[in-house]
């Protein structure tokens, strides 16, 4: 069975067992589930711009003002000592959240995740069960319990947990693939295909889903289909060693011996590289990297609790710590940018997005963010370049055309080009924002009738927008 775990599911062992904070807690009133911040989206305003934010120095989160700041790990510690210190920091963070949010099940879920990462599966389950007692609609708790069941070889039980997670959140990423892997262990190959196909509806670029489809069809001796899906898996993940072995097997069955030999050669090459990596790796150092990234995720999860509560200062402190632990994680940098915007700190928000651009030059959303913020800073040349890059990266996304058209209209130049861009945006996506910019472009190009028609359509698409209504009433009075 192809092994696949989500980020944060790799376990390391504790040197000793800490008392479980999940034990002995009474039942608490249910609270809404804290949303997982998996993918965030920056909403580009057309009429009003979002307030932009800046930056100030971090304060301690884990301790009050009377308490000392949480200590950073001195460089003189050995790797093993640093791992131990980071684990302790993570437990203390989870415990602090449980104290500060006593009526929420979210810290219990987080503590369960931490306990599992540290190798305490039994305590993790206790935490999740406590959380579910407070709020039974926590798919993440069922997901964690599913993985623990798999580790025990209880595949049917794991599938049952994952089915419960999907009942709560039918679009939860990765769960159908998890079920498919458990079904593989049970030899239920036709059901594997069904689950992998369902996962592709949620995550169309999942190379694991295509690999699982290949496995399912291979086991059912439908070798042509298996070959097709293995090939797609490799297109998405060129170093998928197992997919190459699957292709070798499928091509052998199809009597495509030249192809089979080619795929076997690639498989052996990748396997040799993988073996060398395993031989050369510094296990202690790898564990440290894993622990640091896992702790960063826990700070990210904790930040969401404060974001939801409206305490943006604490949220910022936690994200800053996450970035310190995992400085190349662009999710954290983009989230910091969004948070700085909400705190009216435009230069710092722009700095975060510029860092992301260096790491991910093909991140279209990030270029849009840079464009919008640069326009607000009146750095129009930078904004223009950012929007043009976004259009190149995502030519079927209307936002790039709309925002570039708006830039030209605001700066009083290139009105004919603005008209072309606005028309393209409206053709790609029939939303009120696009028609509002189109109306503006018509007006700047001297076509009042066109402006009136486009603005009328904007009000139809967004009847509750008072600004559109006001503008439409004004243009009705013009000749």
C-alpha cells in the first residue's frame, strides 16, 4: 500500500510521558469549530481598499507580562537537547491555549495533534474524544483517530472514522485518499477507484489520487487504464518511484517490453538515489527539522484561535514565531501579509509578499497582492508589472485584467487599453466587480450608453451594493 500522510502526521517519540492535560477535564459547553487555515484568499476590492497594516516588535505569547518570555533554544545545545526543548515548548503552547480558551474544543484538538506527533497516541485519542464530547462536528479529530487506527492495523475502524469526517465536511482534502489506502490493505480494489475519483473532485492535482487509480486498475487487470493514471501521476510528481514501478508492471502485462525496461531503469535509478539519501541522512538533524516544522504548524493553528477572537496582536506574535521556526514556509508569510493589512501596516504587508515572490515567482495570487498594495502606495509602475505578471501566469483569471484596467483608469492613462482589459475580465467572469470597472472604462472612453448598460448589469449581479446603486442613479441623469 502506498504510504501517505499529511503534513504534521510524522511521529517522534517522547523521552518520557507528561501528564495528559486532557485527563480530568469536565464537559464544556460546545463552541463553534475554529476554522483550519489551509488555503487563504486575499479578496481584491474594487470600490474600497482594505485597510493596510504595519509591524511592531513581538511580545511574549506563552507568558503574561509578569512572566519571562519563552526561551529560545540556545545554539550550544545538542540536536537531541534542542528537539527536547522544542517538544516542551509545543506542549506548553497547547496547555496555555487550553487555559486561555477553556470553553472551546479547539485547544483539545490541537493538544491531541501535539500528543500524536510526540508519539503519545493514547493521550491524543483522549484529547480528541474530549473535544468531540464538546463539539461532535470536528472532522479533524476523526481524521486523527483514523490515522491512529491505521497504525494499529485496524483498517475498517479507520475507514469508519474517516467516513464520519466526510459526513461533517464532504470536501475535506485528503480523506478520500486515506480511505483508498486503507481499502488497498483490505484488498477492496474497486472501492479504491471510487475513493480516488472522489478525491480528484476536491483536489484535481493530487498525484496520489492518480497513483491510487493506477493501483486500483492494475489490481483489476485493466492495464491500459492503470498505465494512463500512472503516467498522469508522474506528470504531476516526476520522482514518484512507485508510479514508475506500476508503469513497469502495466507495460509488462501489455507486452510493451521496451517501455517496461525503460520504466524499470528509471525505478532503479530513483530507488538508488533514495537509498543513498537514507544512508547519508543525519537522522537526528532530520528529526530536528521535522520538530521545528511541526511546532511552526502548531503556532499557526494557535494563531487562528486569536485571529478568530479578534486579538490580532497575539496572532501576529504567533505567526512571527512560526516564521522563525520555518522561514521558507510561504503560507505563514502570506498570512502575515494579510494580518498586517488588517492592522493598517502596508509596508510590512508588502514586504511579506515580496519575500514570497522570491521563493515562489509563479504564485499568481501573491503577484495580485503586490499589485494591489503597490497601487495603494502609489507605486504604479510596480503595480502595473505585478498585474501583468498575474495575467501571464493565469490568463483565464479575470482579476488580473480587472485590476490592471482599474490601475489605468485611476492614473488617467491608457484608456483604450483599459477598455480591452475590462471587456476581457467581464467575458471571463460575469461578476459585479468586473462590470463596474467596465462601466468606468466605457465612461472614460466617452461611451455613456455603454457605461450605463454595464453599470446596470453590475447592480443586477450585486443588488445590495449601495455604491453601485448610487453610481447608476447618477449616470441615469447624464445625457
